[in-house]
C-alpha cells in the first residue's frame, strides 16, 4: 500500500509540474503572426508583420547568412517545433527586417510580399487539424436569444447558479475549413443558414487531463473562427429525435478560420482581451466580450482534455454570443437567415478579420435516388426536427 501511495503521489507531482510555460529570452522587435499563404498558387508558411507584409519563412531562412534551421513545411510543423528553434528563427527574421528597415522601399527582399499580393489560405491546411471542438451555448446572451433585459438578467442568474459542464460538439476539418476570402456555400435547398463568430484556440502541445490552472501552457495561439449552421433540421421519419448536429454543423465550408494565427505571447489573456464582432452587409449582428462567457477558456480546455487527447494544431472554438435566432438584428435582406450574395466580416480585435461571401448551391446531380438530405422547404412545418440548434 505504501508503494502504491508513493507511486500515486509521484504521478500527481509529475502531472502538476508537467509542461511549464516556455521562457523566451529573445524578444522580437515587434509582434508577429503566422499563417499559410500562396503566390501564383505556390503555397508557403508565412510570417505576418503589421498585418501588411507576408514573409515567406522558408525563403527568408535560406537567405539569411547564419542560424539556418529546417524551415517548417506546413503550419502544424511550425506549431510542433515552435519552442524547439522555430520561434528563435522567426524572431531573427523579424528583427532583421524591422531593425534594418527592410520592409518598405527598394530594400525589401523578394520574399516579403504586400498582403494584397498573396492568397490568404486557412492557417492549417494539408495536414488539417485532427479535430475542431466547438462550445455550444457558452455565452449568456446566446442562451437567451430575443430576451428582454429583465429576462436575460434572470436567465443569467439562474445559469450562474447551475452552470453544469460545457457542451462540446465536433465539426469536420477537411472540406469544412475555408480561409479568408473563400465563399461560404449554402447547400442545395438549405435556406436556413446562420452565422456565429467565435474565438478559435489553437493547441500547441499534446494534452490529456489538463487542469484549468495549466490550460494556457498547452495553447499555441488564437485565430478568428466562424461556426456556420444549418437550422433547417432533418426530414421527418426514420431513426433519431431532437437535434441533428451533423446536419446542423457538418456541411462543406461551414468552418471558416484565420486569417492567421496570433501566438499567445502577443495576444495576452483572452478572458480579458476578447472582443469579437460579426458584420453582414454593413450591419453589426453580433458583438461580445469574454465576460459574457458561461464557461471560461481554461474550463473548456480542462473539460475537452478530460474527454479526448488534444494534439498540436487541434482547434477549440469558445462559443458565440447573442445575435442569432430570435435575437437576429434586422438587415436590409430582412431579419432572417443568410441570403445569396451577402458579405460577412468576422473580426476579433488583436487578431484580424475574416471576409466571406455567401453563395447558394443551385443544383445537384439528377441521378440522386432520394437518400440525400432534401431541401428544408419540402418538410418545413411537417414534423422536421431541428438541425443543430446552437
């Protein structure tokens, strides 16, 4: 028994002290961000400076006289090796460009591009993240859409007294993830498509059973995310009841991410700094700060890591605020769902803005047998079930 007790104590000690926050001795001349870009369809991992310039990391690494490393071939590679030499090299590249005034004018190297001259892609593409975890109904205002101020205050007090545990769901990665400027596709006949802007947390290290106290040790950085939702529900009949999360959340293009990732050292505490906003055709439909969250980001990480192992590049989105469902803001196209041609801008202060246009899928192959997901209008009001709900 004593040996078992000593082993348990030793294991607990290892867990308690696992994963200290990396100490970075060398500071960059200015903050940077990282992302995935393409020029003439040639894709590369890039360094973002001042939100104006994109630096081809591999080319910059090769061009500098000393300190060369094996340049990251893709974003998850950069994330995995960030504290093992990659960060040091990014700081060196940044300092060379900034301190020697090489970002502007004739002295700008060929591996530095104005942001307008590159294709901004989703930060993590091929390989894609192994999973996207989304927090459902994690803002008090979203839990009480369309409520009066009095109803919201009462519902908030009730939820604060009985928060329970978070509710997480998974979204697909490849196919669902799109980058800045890509079109959001409304699937054929699915005309109840809705929006949600969310903070996307990118993990930097493998994590299992991580306490909320140590949660940020496992975070690499942050990006803007959106959770596009199909509220049209599933056709009546067959197996199942209640919400169908696959129908509601799983379509292609329903997980915009980017435009790039801000390493955590340059963003600070998101529970203090978060300010997210969604604008559709010039109308602000959502705006929130972290104080509206029901479960904090560290709590979400503790809960998620108690369910499943988190890996570098995995993404967790912390939920959205009011401004959907019954809380929708009136727009020029009406107060309803997304409409073909509308322009969305999702912004998180200190990170950046995702810009997307909504396009309607206008046809499907004519040899489908009827087993496909049918247009919402065919069963709306005739017993169809909700398609995601959050």
